[in-house]
C-alpha cells in the first residue's frame, strides 16, 4: 500500500471518525454497533482505496459503507429491536438544519451531544474520547490513571446506561449547553494531552490532536465568551503548544523544560495565550484551567530557566490544589516546592503521596522521587527510583530519557 493512501486514510480517520460513528448512533441507538461498523468501513478503505482511488468525499463513502455494514448485521438478527433499528437506518432521517443548539462547529456539536449530564463526568468524558476521537481504551485508561480493564468496564456501563435509560443522542438546546461544558472542557484537555505526550514517531492522527483540540477550544471561546474556563483552557493549550518544537531534539529525544532552547519557543503563540488568559481572568471567576494557564505563563515569560519564578509557581499550585484536589496536582506541587524551597521540602510532600492508589503505576511518581533524591546526593536511592520509573514509562522516548538519567546517576555514584 502506498504511503499516500495510508496518509489519506489516517487523515480521514482524524476528520471523519466521529461523524461516521455519530451518524450510526443517531439512527440505531447502538453504540457498540456504530463503533464496530465504523471500524469495518475504515478497514475497507485500507483495502479498496489503493486500487479504486481515494473518493472525492471520503466521509460520505465511509458513512455509506458503515451504514451498509450495520444493515447487514441487523438483518441477520431476528430480534424486534434489531428490526426497528434496521428501519431507522433505512429511513436515515437527517437532523433538522436548525437543530444545532447554536453550535456552528460540527465536531464541537458532537462533543456536546456526547457529554450527557445523566452520566458521571468521568464516564461521559471517557465515552466521548472513545466514540468521537477514536482513542483506544488503553489510551483513555492512561489519561485517567486507571487500569485498562477498569476503563473498559466503565465504558460498557456508560453504554448500557444510555441504552437502558433511553438517553437520546441529539444536540442539546442552547440553554442546556452550560450543564455540559465541564465535560466538554475535560474532553478537549485530554485530547490535547494525548497529542502532546505522544512520542516523536506518533502517527498522523496523534500528531493532529493538539491542533484539533486548540481549534475546538477557540470555537468554544467564541461560542461561550462569558465562560472563563474555556478561555483558561485555550490559554493553557497555547502556552504548552508554544514549546512543542523544543520538547525533543533533532534525534527525537526528550528535552526537559529546564534544558529547552527557549529561542525555539513560539513567541507569537505565547503572546496569544497571555491575551486570552488576561481576558479570562478579568471575568473574575477563577478555575483550575486558569490556574494551570497562569503556571504555564510563569514558565513562558521567564527569559531562561534560572529566572523562573518558582515561588509564584509553588503558590499557584497551592491554589490549584484547592480548586481541583487530586494526587497528580499534589505531585506537581511537590516538584514546584522542591524548586522553590529545596529538594528536601519537596520530598516531604512527596512521601505523603506514596500510598495514594491513584498514583500507583504512574511513572512520574518514582521519576520525581528519583530527581529529588539525586539532587540531595542520595544516588543509590535515586537509581532505584529511576529503575522503578523506567519500568512504568509509557513511551520509548520517556524510557530513553529515564535510562540516560539512571546511567548518569550510577556513574556519579
């Protein structure tokens, strides 16, 4: 198969997966059937496009193939429910042109549709990432810091609740959008993080997640200009994305924040982020995304690593802990305190997190511990923690970085 066709299928997946799945969910009400048939459609594209050529309208081609596959499966079933879903697929009523909830962007509209408040927040976010973004269960589990089987069960329970409760899959009216905003923000945040933490050898789909999350966050700010957390999230993404080119070197190896070449940071993007953050803060409703953006701003505005205002960052993490209590935030706060007040102070905070169930298996816990122990001169203990982190790191890029740190620590010891 030619690389060009593979790239076209990957691009179609990024652009069309959510729309194809959403169409089948809307007409059948069966989430599993929709996902399975969408996967079949993309598999057929991989087989047929090299010979037949890429269709002029890939999305329409994929939707048609997926619908036909759904019909085939429904016709083989003898249940009354299957016959009703078959009729729905055959009729395939399009939603009314004005039935958009006032949301002009179709992808953002799908996310609002999926983030139904009848589901627990973590379930609606996970289901949206799985259904509309095409993330795997393993990727979603990693984002939520839970084992993959646990996340698989959550997704199954969410789908069952939707089916059993008869929750409709449709765009909410404009006055109900605020009740879904928290879930939408969480989806965009995790989409961005999935793209941002991907290795240098990530697929086209993963490479595009950051840009797509930023685009959707811009659309959300335009849709809800009075929602400060939408602005806070957009600012956070822009600050983070401004450092993207400096995060890996020419060999594709990870470069930590303190060692990054700040001349490679995108100053235009940093200026945009600052303006968006200030506009959000002026609304006078502080929230966790605004706090995280303010932390990112401290890094972005420092001329070099030595000039970073770690005291302010440490205080902002204290605010963030109050706004969004979580072991991961506490871990980041411990690292910031270590930079502001010394590694011993950070290690004391870290020790209180050692027994947190949410951080078991999270590689950044032993990695942070290793760094603090190294800075305290406790080389043997640092090496042991680096080895623990190395066994848990999710990507080859991170494993290579930790391997280099381990080797340096052992050499000095």
